[in-house]
C-alpha cells in the first residue's frame, strides 16, 4: 500500500455531553456498528477496526463494495452496520466475527453488511488530517457523489434543531445518539475531540450472578436479568463500573445471596448458551473468562442504560444503587421505554 495515511490508524473519538451542543459544529447520527477506517489503494483494501485489528477477512462483501464505490486511492472513516427487520442489528454483526471462513462467506451472503462513511482522511496523494472538518465533509460528499448501496454517506447538518430531532426519531431505527464535530477541527486520531449525546434511561434488574475481576478475588461485574412475559428470568447484560474498593465491598454484600449446595438457578441446567451469562467466549477476546457465580435471584439493583439491542442492553449498564424496596418479580421488560419504530432507509436517505 502506498497511501499518504497508512494503517494502522486509531479513529478520532468523542466524549459524552448531556445535550446537543450549539455552535460551529457538524452534526451526524451516531451509528451503532463496528467503527472502521477503510484504506484503499487500487485493488488493495484493508478494513481497520477501532482496536487496530483488521476486519478485512470478516466482511468480504464490504471489501468488494469499497473497490466498486470508493475513490481508487483514499482513506475513509466510517461504520460497518447490518440492517435488520427492526433497524440496525448489532447481534447479527457480532456473528460475523467468526474463525471459519466458510461461515463468514455464508453470513456475507445471508446477512450482508453495509459501510456508512462519515469522514475522509486521505484522497489520492493528499493527507487530509490537518484540514478542517467542514472542508473534509465537502470533499467526502464529492468523493461519494456517485456511490450506491451498500456504501452510504451519513446524513450531516449544521442545524442543532435538526440534530435534536434526529436524536429523538432516529433511535427507532437502532441509532444511539448524535455526534457533534467542531467544523474547524482537524482529524485527531485517538483523541476525544468530538462530542456525543446518547440516550440515558434507568431500569430495575435482578442480580442473577456475578463474575470475578481479572485482578483477584473481587467482583468484576454484576450479571443482570429481567423477567419476560412468561415469567422466565432472561440475562440482559452486566453492570461493571466500580472502583476497586467498591468491588471488594460487593463480595461481602453478595455473600448472603450465594446459591447453596444443590440449589436451582434459571441460568443453569438445560438452557442454551445464548441465554446464559456464561457460554460462548467473547468473539473479541478469546481468552476472556465468561464464567459466572450464580446467586439466588432475589437482589434488585437500579442501573442506567442507553438502549436495548433486541432483548439485552446494548452497552454495559451503570450501577446506581440496590433497591431493597423492589421485589425481583417486579423486574420485567414492561418497565422499559421502547422508542418509536423508524425506517432505517429514511435515515440513510436523510
């Protein structure tokens, strides 16, 4: 590869703010997929991830789309997404990170991915990292003027009122917020120079288990559950943001709820691994220990979360406090706020 910006490149990041800011910003929807910087030099294409591990082998259909749709020599920042029946489907995206090439090829045909472009880092022989965001956006629009699905140009606006509208309605298509980029700013790899606004909600969950922390005998995360319409306790995610002192305290606080010898638990026994907090190892870290310590499902905790992906929290939930005033039976999916459905095609065509 002979490009003015060469892999690996860490993407520019964002810090959280409470509301859509006003000022000299370019606003974009916040996509919920795999962050990806595309490097193309003729037929040579590399898909770089946020952690600098190549995604190229997992998305052969995106590689072909890049060769067909992007300029011959370019570096483009964007997101790999999969559109499902209910909007963006992150679970389907996770299935693509698989060691077997035959399965990757099969999934590329049955659940093809798309690439949503939102920044231009290099074009032909020129690095654009120092150019202001507004100029890079204009060049990106020109570069993708004739592009077609599955390559898309993200919607963008300088109107904060429209950005606030996107924040509300686009969630129904699976997007999880709005990004604000300073119009005069350059591209700063691995720096939090952008701003992001994400949805924040709370839920009462059953603490069904915990995992040990990798550093020693302290709690690493609380494994959370909600009851479905049939009354079954379903695993919905984890809460894991604790100081080391708090992790040690949690060991003693959870001790009274340890499952006794021979005690039953809804996440043990005949349940398939897809419904267990344990089961398959992490697709991103094959060495990560996914084992859990089951607890009597009696303790209720209030957590903050941004949005749901299917039946689970999309991201790690934030611990608020325990709720001794709530019964575990009251922790159901019915309490969750569901966004109004919105057509993903309308987002891409906005």
